[in-house]
C-alpha cells in the first residue's frame, strides 16, 4: 500500500513537471510567435526585401517584397537561386560585391553592406542597399548560411545626385567672378599653386601676365559705374578669346586687374601673348567697340617667367607692371633680373 502511494506521488510530480515544461514551451512559442509577428511588421513597414542564402548549395529564399523591388512577383521569378540575384544584378557591381563577401567570410568584417544596382522589369536600374550576415558556418572561413535584406534607395540616390550637381554648381559659382564671368581671385590662387608645383616637377617654363586697365578710376568717374562694368566685362572676354590653349588661364584678381597664367610658356612666348591681348583691345577700339570712350581704354601689362624665378613669379610680374605704369602706361614690360 505504501509503495502504491509513493508511485502515485512520483507520477503526480512527473505530471506536474511535464505540465510546467509544457507551459514553458507554450510561453516560449507565444513569445517567438510575437517576435515573428513584430519582425514581419517591421519588414513590411520598412519595405525590406529579405534573402536567406545557403552559400554552398546556392539555394536562396526571397520574400515577396524582394521581387517587388525590381518589378516582379515572387512567382514570376520562381524557381529562385543565387543565380536569380546574379541575373538581375548590374555586372559592374559583381566584383565589388564578391570582394565584400570574402571580407566577411575571412572574418575581417562582421557584416556585408553594399549599395548596388538591380535591373527592374521595365529596364531601368534600381539602387538597393544590400546587407547581410553569416549565421551558420560549415567551418572556419567557410560560410553555410547567410541572411540579409534589400532596401530600395533609388530615391535617396537621386536626391544625392541632385545635391552633388547643386554643390558642383555652387562651387563653380564660388570660383567665378559675377561681373566678368571669368574665374575670380580664389580660383586664381588655387590654379597658380597647382601650376607652380607642376612647373617645378616637370621643369617646364611657366609665365605670368598681370594686366591692369589704365586710369580705370577716372573712366568710372567720367562715364559712370555701369559703363565701367561693361568695359571690364568686354576686356575680360577679349583676353579670354586670345587664350586658345586649354592650359592657359585668366582670372580677375582685383577691381581692374587681371592675371593670365601661361604654362609651358617662356618669356618670349608670354610677350607674344601679351601683344595679342593689346592688339585685341586696340582692334576693338578701331571697330568702335568701346564707342566714344575708346581713347580712355588701354592696358598695361607686366610679364614674369619661371626662367628668372619660380618662387617670385607674382612679385616679378607686379614689379614689371609697376614699371609699365611708371613709364606712361599702355605698354608691356618684361621683368628682368638685375
């Protein structure tokens, strides 16, 4: 009788333990179901395409959204494999994608992240943000299973492209003189630095012209600032028209002062260029381009070259320009070392 009672008690305990275990499993299943629902809600609300890739076999599971991103239903793409992704991926992106995957597989990175392009059903390219992580390994360095997501970022990329264009335009504006439409002093400062470095490295000649409109203040006072602005704009255009080489560069660096950078040009070549600039202004005067004010229009030009001093290029040109002014204006002076 005693043994029967003990067996009955033990059975009850086992039943209670089993019931407790069942309750624990039911609770865990409930939490997992809740988590899955939350995850599904997140995926749907964020528009994420998901992929589950068995790397060694090539088997892949995609969700419906993954197919929708490129304009298809999942049924239209079935049966799917890793070849499905490769078929619609941009061929120029495959090399970088493989490199990033190998970084993950080698243990150098925990996550795969890549902005790539996918071919849409109607023919255009869709930008996707592709992320993934290895969740199972065959062995060290050999992935078994990866899971990841695709997010359509085409709108973001288009916005970024628009911003890039706007920034380039803003940069161009910041380097342009609004009155004459040629580069400004800021652009000149950067250009001369580059050319000085290039000339020093290549040991090729570099020349500089400093050009000043004679008696410009008097011209402004006599004819008005509007006419003065017109004169500056026209002279800038005449100088630019003379500079036929792509390497030649002109900028407005002061109120009525211009600088011309002439790479691969010695003093003799720079002097020829200065003469052409003066001749262009004279020709404009002869054709009535400056109307009745033509007698007031002339240029003084100072020339220097790296043949004398690369480091003192500007100072030497400025000295030559001062000499031209001092000797009566409307002339060209070449800096000569003492």
